């Protein structure tokens, strides 16, 4: 009788056991492409072509620089790479040519949004106008004294130059930098003359 009780108990315990769980295979690694550039310095326009002498003595002409060439290069490099991150290692703005500097480098920030720049570290030239100006740029840029609300050349109500309406490229993609039309606060430099 004891033997039947032990067998019944063992059978009851056997019904409570579960199969060992086989761990799932680990997920395959994710390949990430990081595209990085630095020292753009607001160079939106394309410079003159560069003539290069090859090792064999032959000459080639290269068209480089400017935001259009950077956009083309980034587009080519991103093709076929789903997980691409685009970063700038600093000096994206500051020490800029007139086309960007005249508008407090906001055209460069708008261009970087269109390029899909996701992360930007600061270099020494981001501090050219001081830390308050850098904070203003990080908070969305100017509200006054740019093409949104231009400086007055006199006491008249007419702007000193033609304006265009504020624009936002958010519908074209996810910008990393705030655009002037989407957010804007902070201090701006007075450029009006009395």
C-alpha cells in the first residue's frame, strides 16, 4: 500500500513539472551608420571648383563645398542604410560668410534641418557671439531683426529690406534644430539705426 501511495505521489508531482524553457536566439546586431562632418561655418554657397593634380600628372576639377553638395553627398551615403545618424562635430555656425552671418546664422540652421542633422556638438565658433546667443539659437532663433522681423533703417514703419513669410520645414521631415517659425524666444541683437 505504501508503494502505491509513493507511486501516486510521484505521478502527481510529475504532472506539475514544466518543460525547460529554451532561451530565444539573441537578436542580430543592428548596423548603424554615422555620418559626421565638422567646420561647416555657414558656407551655404558653393565655392569655385578646385583643380587637383593627380599622381600621374593628370588634372581634375572638383566641385565641392556648399550646402547643395553636402546634401547630395549625404543622400548618396544614406542610400541603402536604414539606420543612419547624421552628426556635426562643431563649428556649424560662426566665422560664417555674409549669406549666413548677416542673418545671425539662422539660414545655416534651417539648412541643417533640411539635411536631417540629428546631433550637433559645439565648437569654439558657436560661441563667437557669446553663450547667450548660442542659447538663443538652441531655443529657436530670433524673433526680431532677421528676415522674420527685419531691422528698421529709419523711424518709418517700412522694413529696410523685403521680407518673406516665416517658414517651417517640419512637414518635410523631423528637424533637429528648432526653426524660427516653429519656436522663437530669447534675446536678439538690435540692428536698428535711429
